[in-house]
């Protein structure tokens, strides 16, 4: 493990592997190097890139410095880009993809986004306001387990399945990162595609989704691609939100290596 120091003094832990152009991997909600997909992606991409897999602030071996602001997460990316030599590609999944839409000035030269989980704009943001209020209430009361359950049911997991998970030995690992759900929620904003931010992106951008993912995630990915000037949309056969590194890595490699 190595680390960089972000603008506010927070230590951000990362692993570097491989050789080639720098590529930073950005996790989604609840995930970090020790609990999530990015080590698998690092392994499949390291033959073509110098891969930086890191723990977003408040997770894994990275530190945290209150109060949180989305710009602090952008600063963390900026520190990693500086460590990588001043420019880098980036791949983000889920809310990590949403974060990259707000990091256009961090020195990133190509972006690959997998299923940023935006929701329909037709409700005027009411879903997001309701979720934010419930999340803030549970976290403020120290009910980390309830916050995790709220998040899981909000993304479509049956309550019975969540109840079963709460009895498992890994549940305390989830509870430890529960406060960072508020960080991802801040990154998502009102949960609509951030069209103003997306319109300012001038670097080549790929937006991908799984053909077997729910309609709302594929719709969100298509809307994101439409909002980013010149973005390319790709759909991966048989893949879901839990995308296989072996299925997505060749698509990423082709995109990042294209001239």
C-alpha cells in the first residue's frame, strides 16, 4: 500500500500495479480495495496500464476529515493524478462514475463510466429528498445498520434478503462504511443526470451498461452519454450492475488505447 495526501490533509491509500498509461479506478457506494470489484479490474487491466486502485475517503485504509464536500473527493482524485505524473485515465462504476462527471478539472484525460445510477427526473427530485432525509436521520442517530438497510432496499434489494444479510458475519464491515453513504448521496445530488456538469466535459468519454441490468440503469447510462458531448455508449451482453471484469476490461482497454 502507498498513500497520497489530499488538499485538506487527508491520507488517501492506494495500490499501484502494472505498466503503461496511468488509469485510476473509482469505486461506487460501500466499496473499497478490500471489499469491492476494483482489485479484480486492476488484475485484468495491469498488463496494459499502470493501475491505481484507491480507497475513497472514509473507507478502508484512507482517512477522513470533516466536514465532507464533494470537492474534497475531487481533490483526492487530483492528488492521485499528481502522483501518476499529472494526467491519467479514469474508470468509475456506479456512484464512482457520477463522481467522475464532477472531476473534469482534475487532470483526467479520458473517462469510462459504468452505470451511473441516476433516476428519472419526472418526480422533480422527490425520491432523492425522501431518501436523503431518511439517510440523514439514521446516520445522525448512529443507526449504521439501518442506514445500510435503507440503501440496499432503495436500490431494489428485497427487505427479507437484507434482513438475512444482517445476521451474517460480514455485516459489521458494511456498518463501518455506512457514514460514507452520505458522501455518495452528496455526489449524486438530486439523482438526476447533472447535465450542466456533463456538458462541460471535453475529454473522450465512454458510458457503458449491462444488457441484463434493470431498465432504469440502462436508461440512466444512455441519458448520461447523451449529456456528455461526443460520448460513446456501449451495452455489454449478459452483464448486470455487478459487471464482470473479464467482460468489461477488453472494452475499457480498447477505449483507452484508441487514438
